[in-house]
């Protein structure tokens, strides 16, 4: 089994929720996948998270999920941790993907409350404990109430900390008061990692004692997010402000597909559109999502052009 204490000591910094490059609905863009993984590692990220929201995990066929995990683990080759989102409405499917992830070399699994039937907190606690006890890999909790409609309530997190196989929490609620409470609850576990999802909250979460972020924009500009993390960690406030400004400018790609408000789907489309513009991988989202229109694609290009003019964007061919 994976050494949980050793793993959590390395789960600090920028963990990229990697997109899943597709050539077709039922086929990976394997060349694009290789370029993307290389881009992330060369950009200095501290880990890769597969099959989360940005990775469209719930939308991919199980065979594609398994192929993606295997290819990425093989390419990474242990250089940085690989985390795998295994959440499914079926507990059996979740456990099966956890076993496969262990077999091909992943380091941990990430589990959100199963969607469709909302669980009571006691049921959620039992579900996670059963998965953690059966899984060859340690478990990181994924608090994503905007999509799952169920929150890992703080008291549930506290009780799950009694299970040594549960080693962390990724909080994508966007609620800093929740994050603060989670940090206070988890200080008793030295082998515990606490990560924030929304990238605009990275520095605020770190100021509360967070260990880093699972930042979607790092798919596009990995070095920028690593620099922001390092500046926040070392207290260089002027650098933090400059990097946060660039992160905010890049974040405009998230609203291109949904001008009325950013959604999980518009984030995926924006990220993939940006990566395609940079010649990294395909822009195709997993069905039933539709790709960006020609007009929307041009808007993403213009946003990247403004960053390129400022020297922020490095194309795949320049790496």
C-alpha cells in the first residue's frame, strides 16, 4: 500500500485538475495527452488530478477512464503524485476504478459524494469508510456541493479523520468560512492535506493554513500558478498581486461559453479551447457538452493573445 504520511508530505502546492483530451467521443487524443502531461511537469506543478470536474470524469466511458489513468501514470513515471477521481453513482463502479488506479500506479483516489441519490451524513461517512478500508490507495475527500448537492459537513470530516486511510480534503465549495473550519478541525492530523478548488481563493485559503490549490487554469499556464503558490507561501505580497492579476485575466476564458455566469461546463470548454489554441490538445468536450462555437473560439484566442503580449503564454512548441 501507498505510504500515506509520505504521500501527504508531497501533496503541497499546485495539483492540476487535468482536462481529458479527446479525439472523439470514444477515443482519447493520445498525442495531445502526452503533450499536456509534459507541459504540466515541465511547468513545475506538484501533482496531477485526473477525472475530476475539469477532467469530465463522470462523462467518460469506463474504458476511457481506465485508459487515461494508465497512460498518464505510465508517462508520469512517479515524478509527481497522480490522484484519480473515482466518484460514480455506483459504489461498485467507484471501487473498481479505485482498484484499477492502484494497479496502474496512481498514488491516491479522490471521492465526492455519489450523485443522483443524496446521502445523509451518516450514510456518507459509512460509504467513505467502506471505500477507504477496501481501497489499495488512500482517499482524499472532494467537497463539491455545487455539483453533487451534498456537502461533507465539518463534523463528518472530523469523524472521517479517525480513519488513517482518509488523508485529505479538496474543498471546491467556494466558502472560506467552511475552509477555515476544516483547517481547524484537521490540524490534529500531520498526515493530512487541505486543498482549495476555486483558483481565485488560492492565496486566501493559504493564508488560512491551506496546503495549496487544485487550479484548473494550471492546465494552460502551469508556471503562473506555481509562481503564485510560491509567492504566497513565502510572503512576497507584491508578486502575489501581480500573479493574481494574470490569473484573473486568464479566468475570462471560463465565461466565454456562459456569459451569464461561470459553470463547470464553461470552465471545461474554456480550458480545452485555450489548450487547442496553444496547439496542445483537442478542444472537444465529452458528450453531451457541445464544443465552443467559432465566435467563442475567437474570444478565447483574444484572451490568450492579451496574455501572450504580456509574455505569459508559452506555446507547446516552445517547451
